[in-house]
C-alpha cells in the first residue's frame, strides 16, 4: 500500500474532522478507508451506498476542499462499496456451511414464518423529519436499506418518552419487510421479552426460547431500560452476541443514553456502544407544527392554521401529547357541536396543561431548582451574582411563570422584591437559551421531569 497516499488521506480526514461535529464525523466519515490512488483516481471504501450518497448530498463541497487541501485540485473520488464485497463473502460462507451440513447428512428444514409484530402505520413516510431527528432518521433509513452493516450495528436510539423512538425503529422493520419479505424481522418490547423468558424458565423451554431469538435476522428491542432482572440481561447478552457475530442487525431503544443506564451489566453497556448511538430530542416549535399539519392532513381533518400554530407553541412535551390534543379538540367540537377555532383550542390545551401544573407552586419549583443546581433556596431569593446562582434563579423564574401562570410582578416580589421587568428578562433569556443551547435545554427538561414526579 502506498503509505504516502495513506498519509495524505489521513490528512484529508483530519481536515474534515475539524469542520464537523464529532457525532456527524463519526457517523459518516470515521469508517471510510483508503484503498488505492491510481493517477488522479482516489478509491475509498465506504460501508454502504447510502453513506456515499449522504456525503455527496450534504458534504460534497467540504470533501472537495479537503481533497484539494491534501491531494491537489485534480484528484477525484471513486467509492468502493464495502457492503457488496461483504455480501459476496457472506454468500460464500453460507454455501460452505450448507455443504458442510450436507456432508454429514444434515437436513435443512424450512423455518416457519415469523410474525414481525410491526405496526404498518409507523413508516418513514408518516415520520415527520426536523432538526431534532434528522440524524437519527438518516441512520434508520441506512439500516433499512442495508441491515447488518457493522457501522450502524447495533443501533442504539434514545430519548424521552413520546418523541417517536418506537415509530422510527418500527419504520425500519416495515421498510425491510417490504424490500425483503423473506427476512426474519421481529419487533418486541423489553417487557414482553422478559415475560417470554420467565415463561420459558417456568416451562423448561429456555433452549427453544434462545434458538428462536437466535434465528431472527433483524431484532428490534423497544424500551431496553425495562430489562432489569439479571437473568434476563444475561440471556439477552448471549442472544446479542450470537446475532452480532453472525452479521444480524440489532436495534435498541431506550429512554436514556448508555452512560446513564443504571442496573445493567458493564459488558452489555460496552456492546451497546459498539455501533451507532443516536438521540431523539423533543421536537421544536417548527417540527411540532409540521407534525400537527401532517396528522391533520393524514386523518382528513380541517383545522385552521392559527389553531395548529397555537398548539405547536403551547404544547411542548411530546409528539404523543400533540396528537392527543388534536383528538381532544375533535371530540370537543363534536360533543359541543361547535367550530374548531382558537377559543376551543385554548380551552383544551389549558385543561391539558393544568393537569400537569395542578400540584406546582413557586415554592415547590424553587426547592426543586435549588436542589438540582446544588444551591440554597435563600440564595435564589438573594442578590448573589455568582454565575451558577444567576442561572438557577432565572430557571426558577421561568418555570414559575410557565407552570403556575403567576404574574411577573408577583414572581418578582417572591424572588427578593425584584421588578417585573427583571423577571420578564430572565424568562426571555431562558427561553432563548433553550432554543440555542442543547445542553441547557436538557438541564431545564431534567428539572421539569423532577417537578412532575
């Protein structure tokens, strides 16, 4: 291998890495490998065709700059599809295994059909894309087109309840079954998996249980955080290893990232990190509006634009709640025989939000915020300008207004006699940072989760 050319390619990758976020680089560029440089043709191995297409669509200009920076203006890329080479190898190995079985008189039995347990309505078509889910959807589609590739295997998708994790992984299965009807695809919740395993132990059929799961070609496990018992985890560990070693696709959803997954063996967490980890965040206002618009259109409903806008601005928690609000408004309009308008929407949304807010007071919010940030309550009411205390105080004011609907003037009086304009300014700062700063948004969402427990 031309070591000088390899060094130039590594320089090219370093240039690209300096221009991208770490997750974006790891997802699309880390697996690229130098193959050859012949004349001006630079051949690079790419895990799947989808990866090369994504790079061409989203990063073509940057790649051209990187090539020019490292190789010169005349060099051009030639993609070598690693998945095709892997498929040839896999088929050769299957043929060898079949010959080996036949040589000892083994009989190849047809496996019974497998019900994939998929929801046919959860597809890529009905999954609305936005900034908060674009990366996860791109990876999911890549897996649906080319399951089992090491780059995205396993695929660990995490995020809070109601943001579309189940929908997205289900869409992978639906797409796969459409493209490859013969594939053994199975969607199962971790809770059901645990019940099935417990039943197999009770009936002394654990070997049958293991053999069944080891025959699956694409295994989708939903809500893995519910697999809490040690024996269930150990069983899943052995199934996971078998599938991984045989090039089978494993897809996992969870309500938290692996780093925060408590109560599970370290060796299992290590395996979760082998492939691709992606996050689904709560949808922003634009995505909430697009989701509502898509649902209304899909269900053949008629909702005024201002109603859609109002709901998207005032219902922030999850996709599931958004759809529930739409259904509630429809029901109210039918029962009360009234038009769907802003007044009705406000009534339904206010009722739904009040169910969340009913037990919250400024005092309970302030206590929770102080505990989360590790400061004293009296410091939030005081005049300290230490950065941590200022941030905590602003968050407490923001959440007090959001969840109690107390007037700005009254909130200011509680927080050390501050002017109402100070409270408004604090609330605006928090609202702005939530939009622009992902880590800060997670902080506020964590406090909200504590408040609702």
